[in-house]
C-alpha cells in the first residue's frame, strides 16, 4: 500500500474539520456567550498504528477506508457534561458532513470506566481527482474525562496488562470523577 497517498485525504479531513470546529468556539466568544467548546484537537492515525490494528483485528487492507472509522480523529473538549450534548446538537445540525453513527459512552460508560461521546461521520474531501468521502470519528468529552482516558490509556497500553485490582480502581476513579463533574454542573446551573 502507498501509505502517503492513502493518508492524504485523512490529513486534509482533520485539518479542515479542526478549522471549522474551532471557529464554532470563536463564534460563541464573538457573540459574548460562553462556548460549549473549550478546545479542539485532531490527529491522523500513524501507519504503525494502522498496521497494528490490521493484525490485531484481522482486517483486509483493501477495506481499511470502510473498516477503520477512526483513521481521522477529532476530539472536542468541554468544561461541563451538559456541554457535550450541546456540542452534539451543533454537530447534528451541520450540513457539511453526514453522521453515520453515534455512541454515548458518557451516560453509558464502558466497563473500564471510559466516558466520551463518539460520532462517526462521512466527510466529503475535495481532491484534484474529485470528491472523496472519508470516514472520521469525533469524540466529545469533558476535560476531566479526557484526563482520565489519557492516564488509563497510558497505564493499559504502554505499561502492559493491568491487574484486576488496578482495573477496578481505575473504574472507581472514573465513577468518582463523573460524580464530581455532576456536582460542578449542579453548581453551575444553580449559580451558587
């Protein structure tokens, strides 16, 4: 496979969407309103990461564009839990891409404790050869959820298998953080 040309539309997708999604924040701020978006990041999976997934999930290289929904990935960070759903509604109202799938791991955390809202989109990239529709994944989560996910990923994937006790402890930390976030949202909504 010619990786550079394969990944180019994904790189363009991430670049364009980062600009568009960051501009949403700017629009709120220009209107003197609190933005539900704190910041936006994005990345294209590396060749090594894709190759590892091909082996681990027994994927057919010719079907990567269909089978891997997160080659292009964007992450939108919010301060509060309810801002996640405001952002999701903003994304649903857009006409520059089509939402194919939504998974709410915010209110339905994974057994590990992972929380985030995932949206798989089909984004039309304009190439010299014409339009190409690219799958991308947008994750919307609070900064606290992102902090937990970053640490959990580091412990689980970079330091080897977690013991059952450690995995249970991480799930408990996630639950405690979520409770704290709900209390902060309550404080915000009551203005006290």
